[in-house]
């Protein structure tokens, strides 16, 4: 995807140059196809809950395994 975007940007920049626009290195840096300023690679994780103890595990399942299933209608 980045390669295709780079090709598209290159085409537009060349068109602008033929129209007389002056394109600088700073201009090209601003339209980089691989902007990472807004990306948090490892995400954002709250660490405030690390000290909260979870509720005790309750192994009881409230399921009646002896209940018969009704036969499916044919």
C-alpha cells in the first residue's frame, strides 16, 4: 500500500513541478506515505488496574447437564 501511495504522490509532485510549483524537501516530508507521528506501535495500555485483585474464582456452573434436548423437527 505504501509503494502504491508513493507512486501516486510522485506523479502528483511531478505534475505540480511542470505547472511551475517549487517543491522542497520539507514539502515532501510532510506528505510522506509512512507517517508515524499519530501511531502508537504498542498501543496505549492503562496500568492503574494492575493492583486491583480479581474476584475469587467460582467453579460452580449453573448448567443442567441432565436436561434432555427436544428432537429437531423434521
